[in-house]
C-alpha cells in the first residue's frame, strides 16, 4: 500500500469511531467510554505516524505542513473538550460532533490537497513510505509505552 492509502484507511477508522461515538445515547456510558478511549488511542497513533514519518517525507513537496500541524493542535483541543465532558452529559454528542467536523476538515485537506502533492515523491517512495507507516502503526498499536501515553493523556485531559 502506498503512504496515502495507509493514511486514508486510518482516517476511515477515525471517522468510523467518531460516527459510532456520535450515535450513542446518554445512557450508553460504557459504550461511550470504550469508543472514546479507542478514539484517543487511534488519534495518538495517527498523529505520531504522520509526525514521525509522513510529514518529514513530504516536507519538500507540500507547503501544507504548517496547516496540518495547526489542525492537529485543533483536533487535540477539541479532543480535550470531549475528554472533559461527562459521558452522560447531553452535550457530549455535541462535543463529539464538533471534533468530527474538525477531523473531517483536516482529513479532507490531507486527502484532497496534501496527498496529491506527495505523489511527486514517486510510486516507489510512496510504497516504501506506506510500508514504514503501516509497520510503525502496528508497532504503536502493540506498544506498552503507547498504552501508558494514552492513559496519562486521558488522565491529564480529564483533570484539566
């Protein structure tokens, strides 16, 4: 898989988690907790693979890196709001939908603007980068350190 294909597939995972989370009701606290925590973990992994591998690789072919980094901060800010909103609060879904909108804008920018620019790297480089992204994503998904980072982030965001 090419780099853009790996990232689009992961964008689909994130969009799916947000959709499922937005479809929950105030009485589904356990489901909301599980989905919210899954979303936090997947967002952390996604941001890390983009920051470590993809963005440095496209630095010379895409002028959109500063925008992408700013959008990551917006996503983090909105995620913090979701994390601090009680799972049984009627406003929870509103906050999730705001995060969904922010993520939708970010993924649209990447998929429609940045990824086509990345094709200037050539097919072979995109394939290699895709392999690296997938390997790192899998590694982070199994990582005890990533589980600890996510747990600490969850605790920090809820305490703020």
